[in-house]
C-alpha cells in the first residue's frame, strides 16, 4: 500500500531558530512527516532525533565535481537526509531543468540511497488548453528512471499555477490527475501540492489516490503544518 506522507518544502526560508518549529509538530502516527529545509539546516534538523524525516530540496546529477554552489545526493545523505525533491517547478522554470535532467537527478538520488520526490505539473496555459493529462503523462514518462520503484520514488503533482498563489484546483481536477497517476503507478505514494493549508487539507485528502501533500509556505510553522499532518492522519 502507498504510504501517507506529509512533506514540507521550506524553500529558501528558515534560520537556526526555525528548528524549534519541528519540535512542536504532532506525531504522525501512520503518516511519514518529512521536512526539506534549506541545506544550511539539513544536518541540524536530522540531528534533532525526532520522528521527522529530513530531505534535500534538490541535488546535482553528479556525485562530486567542480560545480560551485551545488550539492550532491551523497552530500545530502551524509548530512542525514533520507529524501530529496527533484523536478520542482521552480527548478524547472528558474533553472531550465528538463524532465531528462530530473530523471538523471533521481538516478543520483537512488545511487546515494535517497528516496526521490519527483514533481510534475502543468502551467495555467496548459490547463486552460485542456492539455493537463498529456503534459503530466509526458513529464511522467521522461522524468522517472527505469530504476524507479514504489520504495525509492514518490510523485508530487503540483499544478504550477497553484503554487504560492492561493489558487487550488477543484477536487474533480485533482482527482482526475491522481487517478491517471495511480493507473500508471499502482503502489507509489502520490502527493498533491499547491496552496495546501489547514483549511483545505481534509477535503484534499478525501480524494481517492491522494496519499499526502507537498506543502510550501504552510509548512514553515507548527501552527500551520500541524493541522495538515493531523488531517492526513485522520483521512
């Protein structure tokens, strides 16, 4: 059975004092609670000793080399990470990452013993043109390596137009994409991401084939992220 995952992507937010928020999170029960902080906080977060998994927000394709400012999958694992996000829309858009690059990063994650959280999602223009399922299918095909399994891979559907905008797809739209993903990946955990918050989490988690969430801004504080974890645990 796919495992339930409440994942928080802190993006470029958080200082050492922010780690106090992690200690206030509720126990996840049957839910895996994952926080992906900035790289500066990864090792101290992993060392907290709480029942919270730590993950990286990205990794380089190479295991090492002359890549100033980048971080490799083995470095993330060495710092205590067990997961890494790859292919987030902000990486695809801001850094021009292709699905082929995302697949290579996932392979690097596997080689380092990390679970890859592979992100997929359509733009507003693609949604309005009725191309969502075709775009997702193409990203899925090109972004997931042949070595992917339900044990080493998590898929996060994040419509680009819903990330940080406050806009959320209808329940029917979320269900349509997650149903298509489940048909392709029967045993893989499927997360929804895009303006998830305490007020809409329970409704989103009621959708068939939604196994959790990849949460942005609402994961920065225990007051906001805690109710999302609880809603998933209760679903």
